[in-house]
């Protein structure tokens, strides 16, 4: 499996979907972009366009996640979590494929 969305992250995604009044057919699309201090930059957003030939679809705790197959190669074994502490909150990516990590608190 290319990627894992934790239960905490899924709950936050569901909260955002309700807050933004998104249609039921909208799903979370996660991708990889070159760059970032760890060698990867990540993209997350809601989408409704699914391509059976180019995308992989997963379900985590009631949240549909779509990853394009090219990004899936770089996200294999990665975990997306939701973190809240000391007044900071956001999604974190724990990706064993990243060549290094950084202390920039930028979600990489």
C-alpha cells in the first residue's frame, strides 16, 4: 500500500469536508512534488476527478484518498498524521523514502 492516513488525520479531513460543505463525491488527493528540505514536497487537496489508469484509490477510516501512480512510488510506506501541540497544528508526513529530514516544521 502506497500511503496510510491515520485515524486522527482522517477525522480532521472529515471535519474540513463538513466545514467547507464539500460534496460527498469529493475525495482527498495527495501527491509528491520535487523539492522541499527533505527532498520531497507534498500536496493535499480535495478533488473529484479520478482517472482509473493514472490514479490509485484507498479508503482510510471513511476517507477516500487518491494518489497518482507516479506519486505512489515516492509515498510507499508513508504515513500522514494530524498533529496538535503547543498551539501548533497541521498534517505531518512520515515518509521513509525521504532522503533526509529537517527541523523547519514545514510538514516534511
